[in-house]
């Protein structure tokens, strides 16, 4: 699975604990990272690890893995 991530303001830290992925990306640049999606269906946390401002605590997303069809 490919993630293409970018920032338009400050340095952010992109983390998907279940995939063992942690990376940083700078403002104005795009970073591409590949992960092996978990085999088990579920909802997995994606978070920012670098304090990036007042909204940092709300910078969460979810990687949703469904059943194989």
C-alpha cells in the first residue's frame, strides 16, 4: 500500500504503529512510503508524532483493512 504524504505548513511525523512505520516529512515536499497492510481486518491508528501546533492532538486517521474478497 502506497501513502503519498505532504505538508504545507510544518514538519510532521507520520506513524502507523501496526506497520512499524515512522517517518518525517518537511513542508513543501512530498514523501512516498510503502507499507505492508496488516493481514487481519480492522481499524488501525495513523498519527502525527511531531508536535506541530495547537491541533496536534487531533491529527489522527485510520487505516481500515477489510476482509479479503
